[in-house]
C-alpha cells in the first residue's frame, strides 16, 4: 500500500507511469527494506525459544516477510505497473493535484 500510494501520487503529479514507478520505488525502497528487515529479525528471534511450534512460526513468518518485501514489492509490483503503464491507473483522471482540489 505504501509503495502504490507513492507511485500513484507521482503519477497524478506528472502523468508519466514510468517516471512515477521509478520515483515511488526510490522514495519507499529504503523504508520497505528496513521494515521487512526489522520484522524478519524479530520473527527469527523466536527461534531461540524452546517450543518447536514457536520456532516454526517464527521462521515461517520471517521467510514470508522477506519474500513479500523482495519478490512482491520490489519485483512484481513495479513490473506489473511497468507493463500496464497508463492502464494501471484507469479509474483516475490524469490531472494535476491542484486542479483536483475544490476552491
């Protein structure tokens, strides 16, 4: 959601889907990576507990978070937006943000 919001804001500002994708990824990439790393470290720390079920849940959640952050948010979402281009934002009007505000 964070990545797509940044991309949509840039798309509404410029009207260029390729530039919006690059700017959105550049602006949110560090935040997404840092959040995923923190969550993965917390979940992996569950492996220090003696309970086998808790260990499995911790490792599973850490793996899921890392896969989500790398594969889905950094690879698939930008690739889909790049392929779709303007069609990715079809319900929105391509106008500047200032023009969309009522006076």
